[in-house]
């Protein structure tokens, strides 16, 4: 999934949970975006600077080992409940990337010390080229990201973030402004 897709699906999911259950009302959408992007924010620089010849782009951030350690760390420090929406977003990245198809990395190091082989992506230009190739080879990604764009539009409409003032408030605070109840609706 493309970076925008990760964020769109996550924001829509959080919005739906908040609207339907009232859970995670204090969640910061900006932190949710960082949490869902964290595996890529870790692994892409590794691909460019640490392992440029690994012919891979999925490393530690895409392993069950790291995700398990992060969850265990949250539980051990007593922050599991407070961090739950961000932990869910962090690990949702594995589902959004369909990691069950990349078990060499997902189950690392249980399946050996290597990473799922892909192609040389040791520079940003090579990574962009690789992603353009994958979009052509995996049309489902276009569909998933198009659905993500629709989910983002729904989120913006549902939270009335279509005015400049409300959108800026959302971006500044990380939370949608409270819904406005018009006087005639009271």
C-alpha cells in the first residue's frame, strides 16, 4: 500500500470506531498517521543507508518480532491501554502491506537471517521505480489506494473538515473539531 493509503485507511478506521463506539476519543490523528507509517519510516532509511545492497525494502519494522516487542514494552510500562489506538495502527501496517505474503521478513529471524528479496532499492529513485513497477504488477494496490481516497473523502465529509477553519483546527490539534449543532436543530 502506498503511504497515503496507510493513513487514509487508518484515519477512516479510527473515525468509524470513534463514531460507533466512542472509544479512543482522545486519539491524535497526527500520531495515528505516524504510528501507521512507523514501519516504513524505520525500514526505508535502512534500505537506503544501512542495507543498500540487500535488494529488499522490508526489514525490522515489518517483523512480528518488533511488533511483539513494542506491544510487550507498552504492557510492561503500564501504557497498553493509553497507547492502544497507536499500537493498533502500528500493527495494522502489517495487514495493509499484506505481509502474510512476505513471511521471510514477517517471521524474521524464525525463517533465517535474510529478508524477503525484492529488487535493488538502495536510493530514493530506485525505490520510486520499484513502487511504480509494483503498481503495474499488482493492480489491487491501485484499487486499495482508490478506496483509501474515498475513505479520506468520507472522513473529511463526516467530520465536516471541508472548511478551511475546521481543517486547520484538525491539523493543528490532531482532533476533529466538535460537531456544530445549529440553533434550529436544537
